[in-house]
């Protein structure tokens, strides 16, 4: 999940805080590596630092998805400037918030090796279920 701001002319604004775009997850799922309804959601690295200063969130579905099936829903909604609005000035006036999604998949065979090779992460597995994700 990528959260970005754009100026009135549509160009990307790198100065505004992407953390002011808050994603609300379904079924009580939380960020910071916590799982909810089959999802592992990570917005921080192993040192606790936000990925891309809060712009990027990585989500991993814990179970194999068979052909013709789908995952559980992940996102409920998103809000802008919902936390500490009293601290926000006029710099957001006329700006647009954008939440985009990029999906990628790997084969079910040799999951650990495929995730490490393709994404640079190492899953902790329990059979065919991903229990946690760590960085390479």
C-alpha cells in the first residue's frame, strides 16, 4: 500500500507527511507486524523505523490462495488528517491524497525460498501458513 500527496497540478508532493493518510484495516487488523483475518501488516522495519517514512505498508496473506479464490478483505477505508488535526497547518490546502495498491504473488512450492528471492523477506512457516515475516 502506498500513501502519497499530490499538489493541485497533480505533481507529487514529497514535503507533506504520508502518515497523515491513515488506512483503516478490516476486522481489527493492526500495523506493525500484527495479523488480522489472515493478514500480516508491516509498516516498519526490524529496527522499528517506518518504511519510506510512513509512505509504504507491506501486507502478506498468511494462507495459500487457490485458483478462483480470493483473500479476505484487508482495507475498510482511509482517512486524511484524522490524528492531531490541531497540529496541521495550511500546507495541505488544495492537496490530494492518494492510496494505491500493488499486488504480487509467488508460487505455493518452496514459499520460503521464493519470498526471499523475490521480496527479500524470510517467512516463518507453520505448514503452509505464514506466521511471521522478517527482513533478509
